[in-house]
């Protein structure tokens, strides 16, 4: 191998909560070692398995992608810890979003004492949701009949800062935003569950 070629390239382990048909998992797998896509919808998971599931092999490097049907509100298993968790356009579908966030917490990296790791070793969680401040979104109730609620950025931040030590609010491109922005959807980068 070339002397300047790095001997080790870090590839994260990623969990995509509410992965749908697995398109996002497949995209993220290009930079990952392992991607686990989970969703409650059995048809979506069956499609994702058929389209994108891959196992590692000894012939050439390929990231592993696997999919499972998981109801995050009722699943009680101990689960592996991940470097990155994505929860994209999903939290607004939950009546009990706190229970959904409790599940996310189970996936976060801990030390041997059971404490959550601090940056730069902590799990990074990306959570996105529609922004009710946007002029394209109804103020009284969601357009989407499957959405239980939609928050303003300030409301969403208030919920998350009670659950995570570090919360950064961004637009969908990853630019920092103020709590009164009208950009939608809004994305929160969260670290270190409380």
C-alpha cells in the first residue's frame, strides 16, 4: 500500500430509527461500517431488506446494512451502542415522544461505569421535524394526518435541552439557525442524554 494511505479510516456504526424503506440507510452506508435500519412498518422493512440489505464478506470491503421491525415504544431489549443515530422526520408521529427519546437513549455510547460518553466520543443524534414557524405549515394542526404535532423551533429546543446536555439547532443543510427561523424542516444535533 502507498505510504501516505491511512492505515485506519474510522467508519461509524449508525442506527436509523424510523428508516422507512431504507433509502437513507443505503446512502449513509457509503461512509459507515454498519447501518441498522429499524421501523415499525413491516412492509417497509421487507422492501428495505430486499433492496439494500448486505452482509460483510472477505472478498471486498462492503458496509453491512441490516433491517429489523422494531416498535421503539415497546421494545425492551438491550441493544448495541452506536456512533450516530438518525431520527429523521419521525418524532412528530409519536403521541409519547418522550418514550421514543428513551429508546434513542438506550442506543447511546456509555463508559464501563454506565455513564454517557462526552464529546468527542459521545453518540451524535440527529433529529429532524417540520418547523411550525414556517409559512408553509398550518399553525393549528398538521396537514399530514399522520403527524400528532409539529413544534416551533423554540418548542422543539425546549423539549430536547431537557433530555440532552448539548443541543444545536440547524436547517436541513446543517447551517445553524435561530429559534425563530422559518426554515423547515428543522434539525437538532443532540449529544449526551440526561
